[in-house]
């Protein structure tokens, strides 16, 4: 399997897209940050809140994305559209 190297700008844009899609899905479903926090745990939620507020780097790991997807009742691929 070949790996592609991305520039820091490309990575930043990718993580912004994920954060924006999570925020959009949350709003569409009427799910507050508190709802999400109660479902996936405070540590994960505080990270999402900081990311959405632009206070933290937008770096998600796949395990984190699966927890968020489960809490939002969507497939992980929804974050990449």
C-alpha cells in the first residue's frame, strides 16, 4: 500500500472539513454539545468543543471519530463528504 504525503495546509483543510461536518450534523439533528458529552464522555466532548471554537488543533483519531459517529447515529464517512 502506498502512502501519500500531505502538506500541513492540506491536513488543516481536511481536519476543518471534518469539524465542520460534525458541527453541521449536530445542528441538523438538534444534538447539543451537552447531549454529545453525556453520550461519549467529557474528555472527548471538551476536545470537540475546543475544536469547534478554534481553540485546539483539529486532529481526530479514528477511534474518536467512531465514538462521535455512534453518538450522532451516522456513519463515519458522513464526516468526509
